[in-house]
């Protein structure tokens, strides 16, 4: 690392963070997909320093440079990693956002940015006043979204996460459409209950365990950690869980048509929503499932939950192609399709919801 550089530490007032983070070892830890940090500067190059923790897949970070999206791959090591994000830029004003593309394949501590020696740090953009929070699965996390050649078909085998991109998930697109911040609490394979779904880390973890965490990896350094809900109060809460819930590892799949199981599942779902409602008494809640293929009976169950909660600020949105657009993960075009419908739905509620 060249000594002739200007370092912007993680706690510089010039940085804007978005997403759930916590200090671990003195540095902000990026866990959930889409968590990001933005800087404005005048200069010709920028790099970052992270300490990474890998579980599986190839390692990549997302970068937005003056509105243009790109990514950088890096080799994992247990030591601090210096990663060049951009170089040879015109010496001018730039805005760069570094974000976590993937969900549980890794997490990292962000230590700071490194600029060229002639660089000038600029005042950050004003913080967005509108706030959204999304609880979801792989679709909300943007898994396999960039595999455009597989649109409306199954996922390719052995892709090792290179097509994952939370920035292109419907949840984050919707937030940008509405000029809002977003905390994207999404994890591929997750279901409502522990011991169900596909998220194995190392045991099956459900949203009932993950929703109130900032680190939801039991194998992470320090284990799971609780989120302080006082740090962020959303105006809109999206809840998109139910896609993976039929799966019961090593046993027969659950049948949402079975009255006993249906009642149990709806009760577990409502328990999370009820707790979040107590934390966010003024927020609007939108319950939904995505266009990824699933039995329409799950949509009916979510609609029933919205009705039974009997709260004028809790509603159910059914996408036009809910459950029948694709057998694989929605690609970018399908994510934008959902974002367009969701943006219109939220916008129809009026500007008063953002007060």
C-alpha cells in the first residue's frame, strides 16, 4: 500500500451508510445483502480496505461509480484486503457507493476508503428522509438476478454467486424509485420458522430468528447479534416471506392446505408482524410474495393474514404474475417488473405515509 495516499476512515463524517450495520472490532460490519457506504470526492482513484469472512461462493463487491454499476472480484484472505474500486478517473467530482452484492456467502468489516494523494473529500449528499425496510428471501436479496440468458427458466448450476446482485432486487429498485433509504433484511432460502426452508447456516434458521438481528450467522465471529430497532424507523415495511416455507428438510413438505399447519404458519407469520408493528406503530406494511413459481394457496394465506390482522395500515399486494412468471430466480427484467408494480402500489397511498 502506497504511503502517498489519503485515507478516509470508516467513521469519517463524509461517509453515508445504508443498511443494518454494527461495530465489530471497532469497524462497521456488513452482513445483509445491499448494505452500503457512499462517499463523494474530487480525485482520480479510489480503493477500500475490508476484512472479509468467507463461507462459500466467489467473492465480489458491488460498486456504483457516478451512477454506473460495476463489480470487483477479490481473493479471500484472513488479513485486511486492499481492493481497487476505480482508477484512472478524470480528476473531477465523483460519487462512489460500495455495497454487498451477496447474502450469506460472506460478511466483512469495512475499514475505510483510500483516495489518491491529490484528492479532496466532499460534503456527503443529504440523507434521504424516506425509509423502507424489507424482510424477504433470495428474490429480495437479488440472487441469480444477472443471469439474463436464463430469464423465465431455471437457474444455471454451479454459478458460485457471480450472478447475485442485491442492487438489482425489486426491493432496492423500489427504494430508488421512491427516493428512499432501505434496509434489506433478505436471505436466500429463508422461511418463517427455524428448522424449515433452505437456509442452512449451519442449522436451518428462519425469519423468526433472523428478523431482529444485525448478524444472523451463528458461525460468525461473536455469533449472532441483536439489532437496535431504535437506530432506524421505516415508513414502509415490506414482508415477502413464504416462498421457501413448504420445505422441511428430511421430511415431507408442508401443505398449506392442511388446516392445522396453515393455522400454525399464519400464527408464526403474524407474531413477527405484530412485534414489528409495536416497534413501528406508524409504518405502512405491505405483505407480498414474488413472481417466482409457487402454489397460489400461499398467496391466499398471506392475503388472509392481512385481513385477519385488521389494521388499515397493513395490506396485501398480489403481483400480476405472482407465483407463475418463472421457475428460477427472477432476472433483472422480472425484478423491474415487480418494482414497477410495487412502486405504483406504494405511491397510490399518497405522500402522507412518509410523514
